[in-house]
């Protein structure tokens, strides 16, 4: 039985003229580039410091991890300069 060329393929079958699209999975060079080793930790700070971190996050639309990393890098660079 031949298919009518004007008829759409069923939803679970790809169109014959369209190559399948590969999405996801491991591909060389794909994904976010690593900036270091990820270690999970719990950080207890006074509310005043969390408020300041949140303010900086909102101001520049940055995640808290980026703000804290920047603060640590600046501090460690300054300590080495002493």
C-alpha cells in the first residue's frame, strides 16, 4: 500500500525527507565549560552578609556562587600582596 505524498506522517514517525535531529547526549565541545572543581559546602553567615550577597546578585543578575567566588578570589589576591 502506497502512502499519499500529501498526507502527513503519523506523529511518532519522522518525515521521510527530514533527517532525524540529534539532541542532547555527549558531543565533543558541548555544554558549559568547566571553571574548576565543584565541591558542595554549607556556609553559615550572619544575615547581614547574606543580604549583601543577595543585593550584589540582584544588582548584576549573577548567581550567589559567582559573587562568593569573586569575593574569595579578591581576598586571596589581596592577602598574597601583603
